[in-house]
């Protein structure tokens, strides 16, 4: 329950305190709006009240809106959810506008009561939109606090007045990083940017003092004053015209037109800038409603906020006691091992970093020192904290240093023999309770566990590179892996502040199982004579961060060749990618190994910058005269990934549809606007998806064959989230 309470002081200041019981941070619920409204009415009507301060009973102000508010607004109008949303949003606008006008005479703009916001800490989303409706914003000098409007990151935009107020306060150009990129600032940077007004030691006391001394002119917002002109110019002003042309180009350049929220936000800003403030709020509400009714918005919110948060909190954690890691041993000080050591030390965990040679181990530790030094230079961390972090890492060649470690993360070469040797060496020195995790992207965990004397304590942890930047960690459960090992891995991932998914053991696990077909489909099309430019642009125009040809260049052609040979050896006659191998092996033979070699599907300059698609590849695989249409190429690239996700679910490799969607977006960037591969299939509908599978199978082969579970869902007109539910899914 959300609590707003009001205390009227003898000094004439009414303090409205926001304090949600049972939550670490305030969130705005549906029930809170009328309570806030009634307290505002009471304060404005009481002649003994000279002004109002809105603050928080916690060490932060607010973290945003309870997303159930959106669902309840939709339900409020029965069969017309859009009307329910629009009316609910306009009601919230009315409350904040009442706060902003604060009882002043509409003709003279005088006689209102000063309203200040006192922010003790973080203020995000609605937690900033409410202060923006106040007349002055005071924030505590708290460098850990974050202030901003991050809504765009989950597929929506600030729709409770934040968009309109911030643009009118700062101008479209200055507001664009906060609105279009969701940039968050600490209080001092927020003040420098013009988002808030004051940074003080005691924001509540400062806010009270200001309220008692404020004059009529102090509480009149610029946009309510006669002669107001938008900073930087309105759209019809020469300077403003250039701003909006540039903003439009930037949005379309970054989003490729597939993220509806960014386009809607820009439309709300542009159209709102042409009309009076109250009309602008109505325009904002209409565009916000438009975005909330778009299936992309709901899918992004579900995957990138609700499901991601649930997984980070241990939604699928076995019911065993806390397995927090105290000391971790990291074996292998290469790029991966050094990254794992770094993020572990950042999380306050003691680290033993081992390599065969002391120089290699020292280089691994130096990676953490270099990273920390950059943080100090950018004022992200103090020198003392940096020194403490680096000191947690012991670089050595001595396995005996692992004796009291409670988790081992092995990150040596992808060679079963080397991994087996390391496993046995660790078993000889660690205690009986130690959990052993192997970092691998392709090797089956059940086979690797045979080298361990405790296979129930052996688990796979697949980090993505670079470790310090990539948010996903794939945890792989072997056939004999026990619950405590799973819990240990999940608790470790939570400690290092990353998002885990748990999958069952199978070749390529989940992430690589889906991304390899994406790369291969792009290569197949090159062999078929499809224009490489069409392939790459089709991928980007449907929301993939990299085209398949650029991606294989980044990961290296020789790695692809190595995986192809190993997979063919394992699968024999069942191996499906012979046509792809012809291209890969030709490129390997030509030394076209990707970016690292300065040539691959692209050519590169001396600094490793792409200079264009390769003419050598074009000569070897000439373009056909007849090219497929854009949608055909995009469907091939999306379906080949999505169908693997369905098969992983069907075979029990993927145990939870939430992990399938979140893992796809965070692991390899599957079109985030879609909410993930399973959400995308829900978006286009199972009947159409099954029909399209049949068409693609007939045209391009059995890799597009419709999985049985999808065929069954199509017959019953079911969705993945409808059939398996938001609480997870077990394959039938």
C-alpha cells in the first residue's frame, strides 16, 4: 500500500510525505493518486497553510510507477482500453497541474501557494515528474542518488507531464539525452543540466525556508507567463527547426524506425511545442496512450523490466539456504578470466586468479587495476575504493591458494582435455563443499563433469564477452548437477549484479544455439547471391544490433570454422550446415578471418575500422540479378532464431519462457523492441507463424520446419505467455 501523509507545521508549511510501507523505494500505485489529490486539495484550501513541501520518508524519493497502474487503467473502460488509459493519464495530469498552479488566479497568476520538492535521494520516472510540477526542486548532496526519466529504456516514454515540462524547462536539444537516451545524473550533474534547482545538505529544511520566502513571481512557471519562448527555439523558429530536424534524424538513425516509443516521444515534443501548455499535456497523453497500446511496449516492459527483475531476484532459484560467495577462485587469466576476476572483486568478493605463468596472472590482475584507474579518472570511484577493489585479487600460479574458496570459476581454453586436467587439480586442493563452475560456450557440461569427483557440485557458467559490459550470464545445469550448485551460481550472479538464466545441458546450450543459425542464415544468403548490403541492412532495420556478417567478423571466422568442424564431427550425417561451411572454409583459407585480420566479409583499415563490404567476397559469390524483398530476408533472419528458441523450450533445454526472452535480448541483442523471440511469435500470432514456417520450409529447407508445440498452439490460437504463463514454462 502506498502512503501519503500530511503534517501541517506551526510555521505554516504543510509537509506531504510519501512512504510506501513494505517497500525499499516508493512507487506510485493506482490507489495513491486520489490520496495525493485529496491532500493537495486540503492544503490549498487551508488558510493556515502558506506553502507545501513534498518529500519522502525513505532515503530515496521514488523509483517510478507501479506498472499495474497501466493494466488497471486499461481495465477501467471495459472494452475500450485506450479510452481507459487516456482518461487515467489525463486525470494524473489534472492532479499535477493543480499542484503546479497551486491555487493562483488564472487571470493575474497571483495568490498561489509555493510548492517545493525535497528529494533525499534517487528520483526516477514519476519520482521526477511530480517534482517537475513543483515550483522548486531541492535534492540532497548524495552522489549515489540517480535523477532522471529512464522510461525509454523499457519501451515507453515519460507520460505524466515529464516530457512536456522538461522540454519547456530546458529546450528540446538539452532535454534529448534525458528523454531519448534515459540518461541518469547524480544531483550535482542534474542541477548543472538544469533538471533540478538546488543541491543542499538538508533538502527538507531548505525547501521549507524557500516556501516561506517565495513570492508570486517565484512560483509562476515560465510556460504560464505571457511571452514565454521555448529555450533553443520552437519548431517554427530557425534554430528550433534545425533542432527538430536533427532530433528526427538522430532518432531514426539510432532506432531504424522499429522502436515506437522514441518516435512517439519526438512527435509529442514537436506537436506540443506548437500549442499552449495544457493542450501540449493532452497531446502527450494521446501519444503515451498510443505507445501503451502498441504490443511492442507491453513486450518490452514485460521482458526488460518485469521478467528481468524477477530473474535477478531468483525467480527460479532452488529452495536451499543462502549460498553467497565469500571467496572465488578464477582459473585462467586471459580476457575472460580477467573480466570475471574484475566483476567479482567489484562485488566485494575475495578473488584468487590463477594461471600457468605468474606473468599471465599478473596481467589479469592488471586488467582490474587499469579498469579501476579509468574509473578514478572519470570520478566514478575514489582512489581508496579502487585500491581496495584491486587488493581483493591475488594473482598466483599456486593451486593451494584455492583451499578455502567456496566457488571456482574455470575459464581456460575450450578444450575438454585441458578442462579435465584443471578440474582434477582443483579437486585435489579444495574442500568438500566447494562448487566448481566451468565457463564454456559450447562444450556439454555433463561430459565435462565426468572429470570431477563431485559431479553434483559441477555446473556450467557461460559469461559473455566482455564480462564487465555484458549483463547476461547463462547457467547450465548438467544431468547430475545438484540444487545447491544451481543456487550457488545464481547467488554469485546476483552478487556481481548481472542477470542469470538457467538452462539444461545440450550442445550450444541456449544462447549459442539461437545465434549460430542467425549467423549461418546470413552466410547462406551470401552463397545464394543475396546482396550482403541487403542482408546487413535488413537485420538492422528489424532491430538487430549487428548484421550476421558483421557479427561473424567480430567473433572471427576461424572460430566459426572450429565450431563447424566440431559440430560436424559430433552430428555426423545429421549435420545441416554444409553450404555454410563452403563459405567459411573458403574465407579461412584466404586468411579472411574477420576484424582481427583486417579482412572478412568487410574490409578494415589499419585501426580496425570497417571501410565497406568486401569486393573479394562479392567476386567469389556474385549477387543474383533477382533479389528477395526486404521482408523475406528479415523473416529468414528472425524465424531461424525464434524457432530454435521454441525447440529449446520443446526439448526442455529452456525451462522458462521468461529466460528465453530476457536471455535473447541481453545475450545477443535479439530485436529488443519485440520483447524477445517468444514474445515476437506471440506478437505475430501462432497461426500466422506456423503458416509462415511452412512457406519458408518449402522455399528454403527443413531448418524452418514448424515445431510441434507451435503447430499445436496455432490450431488452438494460443500464445506462449497465454499457454505457459508469466510464471514460467515447462516444455510438454
